[in-house]
C-alpha cells in the first residue's frame, strides 16, 4: 500500500453524515490546527477543490501548522500566496522526526503538490542514494543522483537534516559510506585496515571482509524497509530473528539484534536531526585531496583518517585545544574532541601542543586503537617539534605528522630543514587547509561549551 492510500479522506457519507464529519467541515483551517497533536508528522494543505497544494514536515505538528495562520505568514512573500489558497489542512503523524522526513519526501514525489514545485523540479536538492551493483552497497548523500545502478530516496527539503538522518541510521544498520570498490572475491581486502567507523561500531567493515555480502545485504534490506516506511514490519521481523538466534544459542547475534531494535525504538529520543549532521564540503573533492596528499608526501596508501590539532586562548587566560577528525576527506563530527590544558601555566603554545598530543596518542595506544594516517598540527616548526617530542617521550612510533603555518601556508615535515610550499591550487593543500580551519573553528567555539558544562572529553 502506498503512502497516498493513508491520506486523510475528504469524502463523507452522503446518506449518513457523522457529527464528526459535520464538525470537521464546519471548521476553518485555523480552527482545525488547534486540535493537531504536538508530535512529529507531515501536514497536507488543500485548496477549495480538495487538491493537496503543499506538503510539509514538522517536529511539532500543532506548532508548525499554526504558524501559517499568523499575520507574519500572510505578508511574507514566501508564504503569502500559499496562505490565501488554503481551504483545508490535514496531517499524518509519525513516530519520529526521521519518519516525518522520509514520509514528506515520499508524498511529495507521489502527489507533486503545486507549492512544492521547486523541490520536485530542482536537481540540486539532496537525495539518499543506495548503490545496487556492488558486492557491498554504499549509502550516500548526493546532490547528483545517478539514474542507473542505484536506489534513490528523495528529494529532501533539508540537506542538514538528511545528513543527520544518515548518521543516525548508520548507528543502527552499520552500512558503509566510503568510496572503496570492494570485491568479496579479492583476498587483498583481508589485509585492509578498517577506518574508525568500525571501531565505534558504526560500520561492519566489509573493507576487511569482516562480513560476507549476503549478511551485509540483509542489513541493507532492513534499511530499505525502514526508508520505505515499513518500520513496524521491520521491527516484527527483527524480533523474530532475535528470538530464533536466542533459541539456537547464538547469543552474540541475538544481543546485536536486541540493541538494533532498541535503537530503532528510541529514534524519537535522539533530539534535533541537524545536531547529527556532518558538515558539507563544497570547495574540494575529498578523494582528490587524499590522492594529492599521498602523492606529495609519498605515503604508502591513501590517508583515510586525518586528525587536526589547534590551540586557542580564551578570555581570562585559559588555554584550550581542539582535535578534529576527517575520514575519507570529510569531517567526522563524532570524532571531534576538546581539551582543557591542565599542566601549562600562562600562554605557551609549544607546551600546550606537547600536552594535547601526549594525551591523545597515549590514550589511543593504551586502548589499542590505530593512530591517524596524518596528524596535522596548526603552526610552524616549533609546534611540530613539540608534537614529535611528546610522541618520542611516550616511546611510540608516531604517525605521519606535519604542521601547516597559516601566514605562508607552508608545510613543515619532520627531518626536513625547509618547509614545503605546495601549489595554491593543490587538492592536497586544500584538504589540509580545511582540516586546519575546522580545528581552529572548533577551538574558538570552546568558550561556549565551557559555560555550559564542566565535563571534558579527555
């Protein structure tokens, strides 16, 4: 059954009209929205002929729908024409904001309302894309959807919310979103090192063949069921699968299914979707950036994980540091960390770098986690020396570590007396600049966090 089959009907019985239908017919749209629930969902605006002319989503249906019947909406050029044509309004409530986002996209695609025309015609709106011709399908955010070899969901009205949705769903279905061309029959992948997403349990690591393609595709099919609006069916199937696994004493599998079911049930507790969104990168091709760095620094493999460190001095003399993480050339917000400098008195960037790098590398080493492929320090030769000395004191083999000085955009490399000046048009330099600038931005916003909480990540 399609989503349109569930739309509220405008028809009422001609022979036995109910009091409810009479009351509904007598209500104006303004009066009708007062009885809307305060839950998430989709609202449908209709004209005098009963045609759906606009579809929107809301975290709070009552609040969002009511906003169209205000003086401000009547004079706003973006809504003024729409408001004059609203003769009726209905809603479809959903369990979560994620469900509302997906339902809105499906309904707009099916009904094609007149006032949603910009969305249905403009190819720059975002889509969720699942590849279909690979051993291990990828799930991607895209503004350039492919017409072959993919299954598309969208278009969506809000890019940041879509990115947040993908991040949330990846925690449940653990799909990959990298660009690797993985062939299950190629044994070389058994020696490939998975990225951090596997370490934090957000990917099943098909790149290391830790899951076969049949089991991986089962996870993708579960994701498709959810995206198609069949959440109840999905939950029932997962509960049966969990019970069967338990009866066969496959307790690890049963526990994983139990956790996935709980995550699906708690989607509505995850807060604002935009808080989960990864930043977009518009001015650089991430893959070209990684390839550029591999070539310039003659690295043995693509630098898939880059961490950037920056120091900031706040009002009152406090010194803090930030660490940002990029995976496959894109920011990975869940890997961002902030540090309050503990051992340094006054302003001493070198000592602060030494402390932060020591704490970060020491923790990774103690927990058996892999080091980043590139550790980027914001600063010049002195900052780089401080970072290297911290790792030497720990007695560990340091990752490839460089520093980027902002004034001349010079790159300092250990063991080289002179800095490197990469071409201003170099994709590798652009990626390093983006990592450096992101770490600087993250550090500068630390004072907001200091006002709100006293807990620090490390």
